[in-house]
């Protein structure tokens, strides 16, 4: 997947390119640092007894300035659902959407999440899904703007009252 990049200039953002990195790519130190936690989780081997052990991949979509600085990115895990009515379907789980604070509100998050949805569809995913915290109105607005629906609400009984849960967010992909 590496090598797919397009050079963009958006108002209030430095010139940058959108790069797509997959499991077999080496995204470089800046991307590794930007998605350190998500990449560590995505690279962790699944239990040996799982039949889908070798079917999971990750995709990171990043906006990278000419200096190498990652302005923002989306990280997804892609693989089979393996349960319920979507058991045999490939799903994209959006693990993180991040834009550096100084580059927010310039359309970059929308551009990156849109590119992530396109990448998921190209990989054969039928749905993209994620979770977003109740106390993240900017995240909720971004997902809605990119065609996701708030499908479910879960409560965390152990969380503080002002952080009582999250929305389950889903978007069908394809025709």
C-alpha cells in the first residue's frame, strides 16, 4: 500500500501528502511515533486457537508534511467479524483518528477519514465501525459528516459520571 500518495495544499495547512501504509509496509519513525499505541496493539499476534489469526491486517492513513511531520492520521484494523450475522464479512475497525491540535478545523480529519473509508472499501470491507466517547462532540460530528451512524450506546459503569459511556458508530461500505 505504501507509495500511494497525493500532494495536497489546503488553506491553513502546510503542503502535505496523504500516504496509506499497510501491515507489510514500514511507515517510518514519525508515523510509528504518532500511532505508537495502536501499532503495538495491531501487531500483537492473535491467540493460536483463533481461526482468523492470519487474516487481520492494519492500515494507517497519514497526512505527512514535506518535513516528515505527521499532521494527522487514521489507524484501522481490518479482518473478519467471525460472529453474528456478519460472521463471514470483512470489517474495518477504526482504532484512532488524530489531527495535531494546530491543524484542526481545516478539513484534514474529514479528508483522512474519507480516505480511510475508501481504503477499507478497496480492501473488501463491508462495514467500518468504531466507538466514540459521549464527551467527544468533535469526534461525533466528524463521524457523522463522513457518513457514519450512531448505532448503539454502551455505558461504562466504572467511569466517572461525566464520562459515562460511548457510542458504537458504523458505516456501510460499497454500493
